[in-house]
C-alpha cells in the first residue's frame, strides 16, 4: 500500500522518472564491529537503480545539515557525458517536492554543494 501511494505521488510530480519500488528508513551496519545505527535517514529506491536519500548530519537539534543524495544509474554509455544538473534534474525535482524542503527550511537553494 505504501509503495503504491508513493508511486502515485512521485508520478504526479514527474512522469519521466523510473517507478519507485521501495521507501524506507534505513540503518547502517558497521562492517568492522557489527554495530547497528538505526534511524539514519529516509531512502527511496527506483526500478532503474536510482535512489534518493535524505539524512541529517550534525549532533544538535539546531544547525544540523540536511543531506540529500541523488543517484541515477545510466546503462547507456552514450548518455553518461550529459551535464550533471541536466541529467539529474527530474530526480532533484522529485526530491525537493516530495520532501517539501523549501517549505520546511525556508531555503530555495543549497548552502553547501559537494
């Protein structure tokens, strides 16, 4: 039910992105000591291997950084030389509208780009 609802919402934002197949709150398992850190962020996985990840960075409740990771798999090597902003624009649009980032933060542009 959740994925079907999420798929509908994303397709209302952009019809030119792959279908979402999973949305979850992810956790990190340390490969060295096996410890698990829960509640590490929200992750959306798409059929084509693309993903969106939202997570907080910082230790306090004030001044934390919201990190947004936008990854898109492209199997056609002829398309891998596209301008990054152009290639990721559909997924960035979905990420910003789905998260309502501007409404929650009051910011219309990132303050840090890496």
